[in-house]
């Protein structure tokens, strides 16, 4: 069963709109640029994201959300722990992020 990877960003107050857009586009671009070393193919099934527009007011400072889907936990683990493009992205994003939050889940699994 696939894994959904949810990432929330809060940008630094000093981050320019251009920097925010650049990091956001880079995040979405990982879907087409991350290549698995074994299969030699892209391995992120889907990527979407945008700016918070919830009227509920409970975003706790997070302004941007991204959702990525992986076919397997192994693909997600490679992305998180080993993919050099993801590592490079984290360094770039870290320059303009105040904080990030990540949660992963498998649809329909609710065990602890």
C-alpha cells in the first residue's frame, strides 16, 4: 500500500516572495527530478501543494502545504534518508524556513 507524505512550511518573516515561490516550485519539481538508483526512474507518484487558504485559523503559523505520494514505504524511506536531490533541497529550503512539519501515513491504517 502507498505512503502519503505531508509537509508543512512556515517561512521566515524575512523570506521574499521570490524565495518562497522558488522553494515551493523546487519542492514540487522533486517529483520529476528524483531518480531511484535501482530502477533508474522517477519514483514519486504524485506531488501537489499550495498556500493555506483555510478559514479555520488553526494553521499554527504554517502557510504552505505539500502532499507527495510514494508507491512503497521503501521509496519514501529512500527519499527521506538517501536521495541526494532531496538533501540538496533541504539545504536550500532551510535558508528561508522558520520551521517545517512532516507526517506520513498509509491510507486506512490507524494503529499505533
